[in-house]
């Protein structure tokens, strides 16, 4: 990516609506350009609205440049479904790159959409080809299973309310008409959460949800009913929020693979990544943080019912499980260096004469103002959002330190399997505690969250309680005993409580 597009100017009315403005009677000049008055406080410095937008844009373009290098690299052995099907055609050219953006209708993902559009328009104005094609997908929750909130996690939010037909029409109005009309160069689609039923990337049989597997021919109504029943049976609000986030990510990756996209882009800000760091650690999924927080290839296992093993021919074959065909998907967070409050301000400034913020649906901001009636109704994720809303306002450097420290964690092995299945390079390593045999090769990733398993760490999380691990339970399969697909401690607690 050669350079960033010049940010659009904004009106005085838009500037007055920003969260932080200079309060002095005679505004000091912008610390960067020295020509315009400094009206915004950007990390302790007074800047003008033009320099502020350029500051946010540069942070995004820097990450997109790193993404382009990863896409061009021929050393990544399992980048995406596109690479696997076109691996003899060489690295993709700039005009053939295709990305999928997860849109949550919140400030962060909307800011990312605006920044990507600015970059494309700037490149075209210079007489160059469009640097990439973009498909924008919004995951809308099924009735009763949750709803789409206003955060910026790439479509990963929940407010605990059900969707009605009218509400779905409103979502489609915002996504397909408002935003689709605003950005005609991009493709917009709405996918509903019930489509997760039957996805091959989730081990439904291993989770004890056999009726969820192979449901491609099931009607949409039946899928919604199944999903509603699943969420109703979960033990807590945290479990419902956690499963909603996991299912949304599964759907976004599935849509990216279906469209042969080179990468999935999520609008997670520094604040959102810090929230995810602490919430996932509290749930017992801390081992997977390098795969969830850092940019790079994320393993995508397949638990296709068609690949179910035949009855074992001998007792030695009784313990073998279904072989998973693992591929990988590049997952990037282009706004990982921007705070949430900065992106909220950006959406109020960018895209004049109609700022992008005015096209988004109104959402309830429960982060700092709403009183807590009962802490039982709050999930761990919501507690983290409330906590970091205050920290971000008073101590923004702490938020950045949490995300950057997590970013230094290394992946002990790849999250995506190499096609030939050998070696211990990225994509071919073994999980901690595994013996490296072929039988254990397919047990590396969790059957629900698709994150690498930490066998010894999961047992430490359980403690000395004397519980039988759900992932070690035996089931009878056509007269022979076999192990259920392993799931990590965090997913076990989300399902079982």
C-alpha cells in the first residue's frame, strides 16, 4: 500500500459533537500541522480534525501493508481456501486480493469500513487499480439467541435480546441500503446466526449435539429453533455471550472461505483486544490468546459427517477418531493500534457531509452510565467492557500495554495444519502434552472454539476436584468405544457450567 488517502474535512458542527474538544477560549494551534487550531485531544496532544483523521488512517494503512505482505508471501503453507485451490498460480496480484470484513454495526468496524474505502478511492484517484476487493458481512443473531450490539469486535456482540422479523428488516435496511449505497464498490451481505447449525468447523457430535450435524437441508425455522433451545439450556449469561461470539467467528470464517477471500478483517480496537485478553483468561482459555489476539493464520478444522469412520476392523482401531482436514485463514485486526474512544470520534468526523456515525443504528451505551441492577445478569465480557471504559478514559496507556503485552506472546505451534502434516514449523507443531503420534495429530484444536489445546493447562484449571473431564468421556460408536472430540477447559465450562 503506497500511501493513505487524505481524510475528508469536517464541518464545525461535526467537530463540536466529538467527545473531547479544546475548552480554552482561544484554541492553541495543532501540534502537528501548526496551521489549524487544535480542537481534539489526541493522547495528550491538541490536534486539528484533519491531523486526527490522518493519524487514525495511518495506523490502519500500516496494518493493511503488513497484511498484503502476508498474502503475497509464498512461505505460508495454509493461508486460505483460495490459496489451497490456486497454489500453483503464484501469489495473488494486488487487483486480485479479496478480503472479508466482519461488520458489527459498531463504531470500530464502521471506522474500518470507512478507512478501507478511503484507501481504495485514493488509489483509484492516482490512476492505479483498486488494491483489493472487499466483501462486508454482518452476522445478525437468530431470534432469542441474542442481538447485535454496537461494539467494534467485528460482529461479535450480544445484548441478550431476540430478533423479530421487523428488527431483521431494520438490520438489512442499515447494512444493504444505507451502507451498501454509501460504499457501492464493496459487496454487502447479512448472514443470520442460525446458519451456524451444521457447519463442519464445529464438532457437533463430540459436543453431544448430534442433531446439529449435517443440517444443510434443514429449514431455517428448524435451525433457529435448535439454536434457541441450545442457548436456553446454557448455564449462565457468560456462557451465552461466549457461545455467541464463537458462533459468530465460525460464520465469518465460513463466509470468507466460501467467497475464497485471502483474509478476514475484524474491527477490534486496542480496547476490544484488551477486553478479550482478560475475559478469555478468566474463562480458562488463556492458552489460546496468541491465536485470538495476534494477527496471522488461524487453524480451521473440519468435522465433516461424511468423513465419519467406518466400524473399527480391529480392537486397535477402536480408539481412533475422525481425521480432520485442517486449513488456515488469515485473520487481521487493522485497528489494533487505535483506542475505541478514538474510533468513536473518527466516525463522527469522517465521511462529511454525512458522518458515518449517522448511518449506524442507535445502541445503548451501558459501559459507564447504566446502573447494575444484578451482577448475575452481567457476563464476564460485559464486566470487562465496563472496566476498560473507565481505564481508557483515565489511563489509556494501560489499555495499550495490555494489548501489546499479549501481542508479544508466541505461538508454540501453528494454528493451521500443513498439508503434508509433518515438521514442527508453523502449522505443523504439536500441542503441549501430546505424544506426537498420528492418532493425536487431529486432536490439536478444540472442537468448539478451534483453538489449540493445552492438555496439561486444562487439568491445572480443573484443579484437584476429582471431576471427570468431559473431553475424556467415552461414547459408544457402532459397538466400539471411542473418545469424544476434545474441547478446551473454557469451552467445557461454557457448555457445562
